[in-house]
C-alpha cells in the first residue's frame, strides 16, 4: 500500500479546518503512514519536562508543534493562494505538482 502525500517538507500551507484555521506556516515534518504533518506555529502543545543536567535539559513547560491531519491543510501557491494539487507528467517522464487554479508548477 502506498502512502505518498501531495504535501512535502518545507511547503507553505494554510490551515483550513480546526482551532488554528486561517494560519499559514511551513511544513516541518511529514508522517505519510499516519497522514499527519507538523506545521510551524500550528497546534502548539505544552510538554512538562523534568530537568536533566546530563542531557543539558533545563526543564519546565516546553511548547512545540503537534501533528495535524493532511486533510486540514491546503498547499499555498505563490501566485493565487491556497489551492488543490494536480499532477502532470512532463517531457522527462517526471511527475510534477501543478496548481489547480493557475496551472503553475509547485515543484522547484
């Protein structure tokens, strides 16, 4: 079973559902098997940590990004904003992600 996702690390995405709806951020990490991703400054969770001098951990309340489901985000096109993704096979038989609105390539 294939677990490929249309959204990749370092893509710009906009949250379209949930408590952080409307926020825009960069994808930090992708978990294709769980269909989840971590977006910068979205779904912030608090983690209470003990100090551990051996590992240089100060302890206290740490804030970090929590996972968000891939269906709750939309990829942001640089020209037309949040969009759906289409795929096209280009001349070199390489599949490219295309913006569904302006048909601009989303791959670098």
